[in-house]
C-alpha cells in the first residue's frame, strides 16, 4: 500500500496517535505517497464532468490537503483558485507542489471548514476525500458553511464511490479500519476523527437539501457499473439557487 517514499510504520503510528491537525502536519511531506491521497483518475474524471457546467471564475478546494484538487481546479477556473485546510503542514506542501506557470491566481488559506473565513466569493467548491473527518452530526453546519461561501448559482461538487459489497475484501478492510478508529478514540485523547463508512449518500443528500441546495447526481462513466447496474462512482453536484426575481413573486 505504501511505496518506498511513503511513511514508515513508526511514522504512521505517531500520526495515528496525534490530533487530526498535528497528524496531518507530520504526514504532509509524504502524503502524496500514501493510498489516502485521492487518485488522479478520480480528479480527472471529476474535472471532465464539471467542465460543461462552467465557465467558473473563482474556485475553492475545501480541505485541500497537498493541493491535488486545487491543481485540478486551475483547469476549470479563470480568475482564482483557493485551497483551505487546517493543517499548516499540508498547506506548506501544497504551496510547493502547485505552481501553475499561467492561468488563475492560486492562494492557500489556513482555516476550519466548519467556520470558513470567506464571504460569498466562489462559483465552485470541490472537496476530495475529506468527509470522513466530519461526524454525521457536523454535516448540517459544514454544508451551511459551503452554502454561505458560494455565490447564487454556484456549485458544490464532490465524488462519491459506491461502497464495496460484503463479498469483497475492501468491505471488511473499511469496516475494520472504522472499528479500530472507534476503539482508538475511546481510549486515547486527542481523538483522530476518520471514518470511511460514516459518510452515507442518503444522509448527505438529505442534509444538502436542508442546507438549501438543489442536488444532481452524475455517474462518472470511467469507473463503470456494479453488478446491479448502479454506478461505481458518482459526482454529487449541489447548486445554490439563484434568488427569485422580484416580478416572479407577484405573478
């Protein structure tokens, strides 16, 4: 799972026993050499699906990590791309990693996704692989924050992979990982919140609607379909509605 440039067992153990913020500060220099980093094929597929919905002026990569999603945004946004993360180490790695020769201006901001330091400044917000760090009860506040930083008509998009069935080893790996994390958090402080199976599509869609979004689901065809015909990967595209025209309210 880890290449020769990735973290060793001792480094992973220290990271796992740290807080989320400090853990990612420690992991940042080698994060791109771990399986935790969103694969390039997911980034490319998401960018292809979003391109027809543009053009976009200003984009935000929520929980940007080392900047892979922000790099994808530079091909979609004409004016600016901002990456926000609460790990200073991850942001430092992103600054060195993403240096477009031309295209939109790129900025990096340290901040918490649950209290974003922006006004309605973006046409597009994306996020990749970060939602496991939020407990289900935090989703309403998280989605309300995203809604507040989008301009009317702006979109919030993120890929969702179908969970593996119980007949696959991946099902038991994710189940085991979440179980270990729950035991770890029951016995050790500070907690390290990362649960793969807590982010359920049905709950996510319900909370997006409650936050005021209109929501579409798009299959990402590059990943094919499961045995039951459902897509292996979908793109959730949540749109902040345009305000109703004054004349339409009197009609």
